[in-house]
């Protein structure tokens, strides 16, 4: 029976300058032919880091252990693994379980039948691990340098952008993709206007817009024909991630944290697609999934490092009992106690809604006011429509001269808090951080001093207040209509017992 051999081939990345998979296989096949071995399987990991676990490497060991192969051959020992002595230990354990099995590293002239092979393999594994560590450090340093310089280090291209040649030097940069950037802006406007995310997702899918990680878009970004490749399915979760991302402001994260300038403020690395006001509004509507994920990761890491310490859960993982809120009614915020001037709150009497004074029954404070909600609302509505029903409905459209001041202030305040925290670190550069703090405080003072000029324009809707009232029965909308004429109403304590509503208890106060 011929000796059965399994080849394991590995390459971190394929390119013309690398030791190709094809060359590794050709050399191993030539050696197998000379040795009279029967090739039973070729296992390949093409494009995986040598530091990461590989299913095919485990499969090769399994074949040796289960007597499906007699020889495991690799082109070079560092092709087998750069994971250090742990990888050697797994290999040795397998060979000890099957003493007749053989491991061969062709280009190193190493095989497991040699007397000192374990020592040699251990040394080679640690050398390979050191090389991998050094390579990893060089790669991380290069990626960090490229990101800070505004160059694109590779990977998935953020939605809304595409890579182009750097006009000012080597490498590539990201610039807004006209088609995708237009989609970003259009959808942002719809979300900020209150459009349904379900409707937005359906429209994107119906229009054939490819999702960020779809096969179609990945092929386009790589310059390959996209043809009929899958364009993906837009989901609400995808919309939340894309339309709240920092990169839409031209910002980049490094190790989870935003790259910042010398003053501690977020650095604009790429050309932005949206402005700060828009992104702040989108996050107010959609939340901030990226920031939530970062906080969860930090919390889990802190928990793992300090298992005995009670680390507070971030809000995104906390599960407090939701607060019970009473339903607002038409006169919420309008009805007051005639005796103590306290706002009346919504409650129930016999299962029916009512307004009551929270001071009721307190000695020397208030005799207590309680009134059934429905007859009070019906009475006030009738009086309001009689007095102001024919008034024209108007709206006021306002504008702010510097609509980004509040958002910029929030960012400066965040940078101040981070700088203060860094001052407490043992490794913090106190001199540099103090200078940054003074710069940030000066910037905050400048922003606070900026005048916020608001202008309003009165617009007639063409309806009367009565028509507007009957067109929408939502309590919140009706409270807005009430506010055009009614300031508030007061309700006094009932003189006689019983459920009969007495209009004499109510007094209206008008705005003009």
C-alpha cells in the first residue's frame, strides 16, 4: 500500500511577488513523486494570517490522527503555523498518538523522523512567531500612519465613498462616491423628516441599491465585473449602522477611538457627506449603534480583566424596569388647581380618567381637587371652539443663523471631559494635556459667546382653528391648537358630592 500524503498550503495574501500557492503545490508534488507517495488531499488557506486559527490546519492533523493520511507535508515550516509553541504542541501530540505518521517541512529539510526534530521545530516556531509579531507591529504602524494622513489602508470601503489614487502622494484616499453619496443625503432627509425606516428599507431594496457588504458592491469596489451578483437586502439594522457612522463626517476611528487633532477634537480625514447637525439629528432618531458597540466591548473587557469587581453595565446592556408613564390628555399642562396653583395630573377614579391635584389632602396646602377628565375636556373644548374656532390657523417657521453651535459645543465639552480623564492617567503628559485643556476651554468660550439669531415667519395654513381641531384627534396636536388661544384653566373643589360635572368650577384664562 502506497504512503498517503496530505498537503497543507498557506499564504497570507496572494500577489505576484509572494511565494504562490501554485509554487508550493508544484514543489510538494515533485517531492511526493520522487518519494512514491500517493496524494490523498490538498488543503489550502489562501489569504489568512498565520497568526489566526485555520480550519484546514486542524483538518490536516485530524487526517493524520484518524489514519486517513500517513504524511503531512508543508512547503516550509512557517507555512504550517506562526502561532508559536502552541502549534508545535498540537502537532507533537498528533504524532505521538500515531508514531508511524510523518511530518515534513520540505524547504527546511525538516521531518519528524529526525532525532532532534522537536527542538528544531520549537526554535523555528518561535522564530516564525517573532517574525509575525514584528510584521504585525509594522502593519499596524503603517495603517495608523496612513489613517492619520488621510490615506485609505484597505479593507471594506465605507458606504458613500470609493478609493481613488492619492493626488498628493503615494497610496489611495477615499472620496465621496457620487451615486452612493446622493443616496446617503436623500435617505438622511427622509429619516430626519420622520419617514418610516421600514418604508426606506423597502424603497432601497426596490430600487436595487446594493448594500454595503453585498457581493455586487464588493465586486464594484474591487474593479471586477458585478453583473448579476447579489445586491443584498436592506434591513433597519443596516440603515441604523450606515446613517449614524462617524465616517459620514469624514472622520476615522483608530482602535475604536476617533482620530483627534492636537486640540483633542475629532479630525476630519476625508471629505464629509453630511454635516454635524444632520448626523446629530440622525443619531437622535436612530441611536448610535457604533458607540453602543464600543461601550459594550469596553465593559466586557473590563469585566474580564476584573472579574471580582462590580463594573457598571453600560446603558445599552442595562435592563431597568421601564418607567410607567401616565397617558397625556388634551388638558395636560393646561389644567391647574384653583386653590394651590399646582398643575393637575392625570389619574383614574373607578377606572375612568380624571384630573387631580397632587397636593390634595395635605394639611394647610390644598383642600384637594379632583374632576372627571371627559366632561371637563368636553366643556373646555366647547368654550374654546366658541371663542377661537374661527381664528385662522397659523404656523411659525423659524431659522437659526448658526445651527451648528450646539453640536460643536457638545463635541468640545466631550473633548474636555476626555482630556480631564487623561490627566488622571499615570502615563498622561500633564504639560501637553494642560495646554490642550486651555485651548478647548477657550474654544468653548468662543462658541458660547456666539449669538444665536432666530428669525420667525408667520405662515397662514388656510384653515380655521376649528377645522384644524376636527382634522386631527391626537391629544398632542390638539394641545398645540389650544395654545394659540388658551393659556390655562383652573378647577376648584366640588361643593357637593356626586359625579355631576359643574361648569362653575372651571375658569378659563386666554392668551389675549
